[in-house]
C-alpha cells in the first residue's frame, strides 16, 4: 500500500526558533499534499494544500508567512513553522494524493511539535 | 470543525456490542470517508462512500449516507477492544478534505 512518512515524529524547540517538518510519499508520486494540525482531543483542521511546483493554497485564518510550505518534488513537501511560539504546539499531519487519483489520500503518522 | 459535527462525542460500550456514530456535514460533497485514529497516531482509512451511494459494507463496518439530510453513519458490529480509537468522517469536495469533530469510542473488554 501507499506509504507516507513524516520526519521528525516529534520535536521540542524553544520559542522563537523555526522548525521544519518533512512529508514524503515513499512509494508513489504525489502531485498534491495536504497539511493539517490537530489540537489535543480535537479534529484535524486543514491548513493548506500543497501542489508540486506551485505555491501552496492556505485555508482562511492560516498565516502563510508563519507556516511556510514547499513542495519541491513529487515525493516531498515541507512545512516550516517560523518563529514558533507555545500556541503553535500541536500535532501536525500531512497527507498525500497520488498522481491520477482524485479522492484518496494517504496520511503520514504525524509530528508532535512542542514549543517551550 | 471545518465541515461538520459528529455525535456522540464519546461512546463507551462492552465488547461484542455494536457501535453507531453519526456525522453531519454542511456542503454538497463528492464522497464521504471514515477514518480511525489511535491516540496520538496518524489516520487509517476505513471506508469511502460516494454521493450516489446510500449504503456500503466492509467487514464489520457498515456506512450509510443520506445526502438530503447531509448526514452519514458508521456502524461497527461485534465490537472488539482493539476498536477503541477516535473515528472521524471526512467530506471531499473541490479537491479538499474536511474532517468532522470525531467520536471517541471506548470498547471495554
């Protein structure tokens, strides 16, 4: 089956630093990747849609300068949380949609970010 | 949530019993999907039902969809302790997925 990995699986950083999270599709090409955040005991909130070779599309209320997304290849998208603050602490999950697919997405295992 | 609500928010049952979770959504959809999430982990896709389908089965799972009421239900029959997890519905439209608020299921052995 299609596998999506995320790295790191968890990260702890100091307030003010930037953190990069990678999302990779291991055995398929993904033209589109999605980034979600999930607060404890809550649902997943779509943050942005990342298309290979073009700018990401952000959901309303998500700061694009705060959450930088790069989708440089068909197998890799990165999310950089810039100048992280404690309120950015959350579980970040990516998903990938395979080339030619329209309604199936494969989820990564998530990255737990804790900002001190 | 961005799309809709699920109820109940939490459900506790005994092993062997059936569990039913409901999902309501706000906009028209192409399809609706159900996912499961174990605590602190990623999501596992369970089943997809298209907007022109009314019912679908997969093993112990049964999903219904009522587009006129903008609602769906997930039934897990003969539940097991290993079914303990959070369950989310997700609607797909305009190339995006939006998740419901989730139901936390606890199956007691």
